[in-house]
């Protein structure tokens, strides 16, 4: 598997603090190793649009699609609690 950031996600990533970027990087590595890795808490977010949600930390989530052997990262945003 490989990971591709959409332009929106790339912009959002660049706007994060370095400490949060490092945490996102860690979670992306976990995603590449195992979609079901417990700290990711990955789940189907929108069945109709085939969008998944993964956890960065308590306050941030990332959204992605699975396309063949690619994880398309769509967004990295604050969790709307």
C-alpha cells in the first residue's frame, strides 16, 4: 500500500504545528502497516461515498478512500466533537 495526499489534505498538513505533523506521520505509518491497528480506530465514515475516518489524536481526524493499493488522504481536520 502507499499513501497519497490530496491537495486539500497537503495544505491542511502544512498548516499543522510540527508536533502534530509528527503525530500524523506516525498514524500514517500505522495505516500503511495495518488498517485495523487499534490506535487508528479506522472506520467507515461515509458508506455512500466510500470514505473512511482515522484518528490522529483526541482532537484530530483524517479522512481517506481506499483505491486499489492506494490510501487517498482527503482531509486532516479537527474533530467536530
